[in-house]
C-alpha cells in the first residue's frame, strides 16, 4: 500500500447512539480492525439514520478517503436506510464484498446475517462498504476486509494484480 497509510473513515449509523442514548460499540471495532490492516482511520463519526448518512458519505467522498466503512442501518427496520443512501453515490458496484460479509456471518452460524441489505462499491476513488450494526458483524467484517482492502486500494490507485514468477 505504499509508505503513507491510506485514509479511511468509519461512520456509525444509529439514531440512539447519535442522540447519546447509548455508546457506539460497533464503530470502534471497525476502527481498530482498519488500523491493524494498515489504514489511517478517522472516526467513528456517528450519524442518525436517513439523510445524514448520505451527507456524511458525500463529505467523505469529497474529502478523498480511500475507504469509508459504515456500520448500521442495513436491516429491515423502517428507519434502516443506509443502502438507499449509499447506492445512488456508487459509480461502480462491488457486490462481492457485501456478499462475502453476509456469507461469513452465515458460515459462523448467524442466520440473521442474510438480512443485511448492505452494499459496497466505488464512489469516485472511494471504496464504500456497508456493514451491519452489531459488534459481531463488525468483527466478521474486519476479518473479510483486512484480507482484501489493501489490494482494492492498490488497484484503485492503478496497481496490478500480484504476479507469481513462472515455474
């Protein structure tokens, strides 16, 4: 990934955490995981569901973050609208990331992982990933994302696939 760590932002989407009703326990999991993967991380920035999510994403994209990971707002609750705020901003979907996040949860026996409606994709030069809003989902996401984000950021910056020497 080079000598300067790529900049990333974690956005926690929660009406109650934004109102101070309870502490954000999911966002810090993503922050720690992204730092361990070699990213410079800002956040978690806590916003309520709905339009504030889109505003935070637009600001992050304009600021030039390499990666923005949201947590929360991906379920079936009437207020959950993170995918609807994210999708219109994406120039190029990367569905395999969201699929891998759901598959990892399912493989660990978390049947509700299939209810996450999170999306992932490129918005300009920023990779945006929606993660479900529980600390467990964020732990699983860190496992998945740490394995792929460095390569994704390198590719977005014009890098190529790693090549092995011919036998």
